[in-house]
């Protein structure tokens, strides 16, 4: 059997089980979620359909990794039970070659998922909340940010990139004193900058001695501030667990570094979007290593149960660590990259010894 035919033979089994498990988990997730919001559905059928579409996309974050691993466990156990795995080994195919189709397919789907997180797909959770009568997007409140030598306070920021009660405090770089104070009742985000409407500026005098010039006041119809501070960047400041794409997270990271502000949350978000999904192929290697060549060597039902529990535990561990990092409970590099590196080292070690394993 040529290599390509072997790839399609095993890959067909794997993808078949993957699609069944993935669709089942997606329907279960969306069904439970729809019951939660059933009383608040919009009257428009189009909005209900859009809700299910966005909820389906949001559920992918949870169902895809576990579906890939469960499909691999069931695929292997099915091949062993039917003696096809044993027959392929008897024909001279190595364990590595038999693992390769599953490994490459799971890696390809994982990379596709990571790529989707760089697109508006990452904002599916936000979209879900907009399809209910009584749910208006909760505005961000009382946000205070630093930009160059200015400190900006936003009373509220809504989902339409509009802000209320904005105040800007400009500080002298050398003397560390307040130079001016700007306030505006309304602002909006346009062309990569926040624009204050009817901004009132008060410039403080350098000297407060009697007889010197006093406070100078002026009003501008439009006053641009905070270049490149788009609402998603501000969300990364304000929300404990913001919905943000890889592109916006990279923009946040670059901006925070330029302003010499802590980048812990931005780094944590990037690690959770890019590194955490990569645990899937590493766990697949470990499962492949402990897969027996003959059904009589072990209890397949018990082994399948152990594989499922192991996959769920690893997925839960990395999900929890990424959330701990985003909420500043654990340092980002310790929470995600270090465990991923340990798992990768263990998986590479197992992969190197895979062909030498004796059942």
C-alpha cells in the first residue's frame, strides 16, 4: 500500500470520527446555550439564525481540541479491535508512519483554528450577546489609560466605539507637573484616533505667583487624541477576559510596550490563542505511544476511558492556566509556554522511542 493510500485510509477513519464527535459536541453546546437564552430571543427569525451561527463559532473554542483527541482515541481503538492496526504493523509499517496521518491532520486543523483566531471569528462571543431583546452590550466604565505624557479617563465606552465623559490630563515630562486639562462629554473613534467633541481645554500657568498669567481656556469642536487606541485595545485593559483577535492583541502588545505599560495581559492572551491549541498534536503522540498493537494485550474499553480522561485533564489544565495568566494570577510565561515546552519535550521523547516500543 503506497504511503498516500495509507494516509487516506487512516485519515478517512480519523476524520469520520472527528466530524461525528465535533458536530455532536457543537449541537450539545449550542442547544444548552440556546436554552439559557430562550426567553430573550429576538422576534426576527434572521437574528435567531445568526445567533445560532455565531454561537456555533464560539463553541468551536471548546469543542475542537477535545474532538480532535477523542476522535484519535476512538479511531485507534476501532482499528485495533478490528485487527487492522495489527495487520498494518505486520505488513511492515512502523508505528510512526501509522501515527503520521492522525498527527498531520490534527496539526493542520489546529493551525487552521489558530489562523481563525486572527480574524473576526475571535469576536463570536461578543456577537452572541447582541441578538437578544433585553441585552444591550454592557459598556466599559471608568477606564483610565496612559498615552505618552497624557493620562486619559473614559467614563463609559460602548460597543459602537463611542465614549462619554472623557477627561485628559497632560503632564510635563521634565517637571512632572500637570500642564493642561481637557474634558469632553462625548468622543468617538474614527480613522485610528479618538476624536473629542466640543473639547474644553484649560492650560495651567507655569508660575502661580500673583500678577502672572492665569489659566487659559479654549474650546475646540474636534480634538483628536489616543492614536491607534482602538476599542479592542481598550478592552484588553478593562475586561478581565476580553474577546480579542491575534491581530488586535499584537497591536495592543506593541502599543503597551511603546507606552512602557505592563504587557502581561496582552502576552497572556497571545499565548492562549497561539500556544494553548498546540497541545493537541503533543497529546496525540502520547496517546499513540500507549496504544497497543493487539486487542488481547489490554482492556480496550478501560484504555479508551483512560485516553478520554487524560485528554480532558490536559485540555482542562491548559485552559485553566491560560485563564489564570489572563487574570494576572500566574505570570504569563510560567502559565503557558513552560507547560507547553514540558509537554512538547515529553511528546518528542515518546515519538523518538515509538518504533522501539515493545507491547
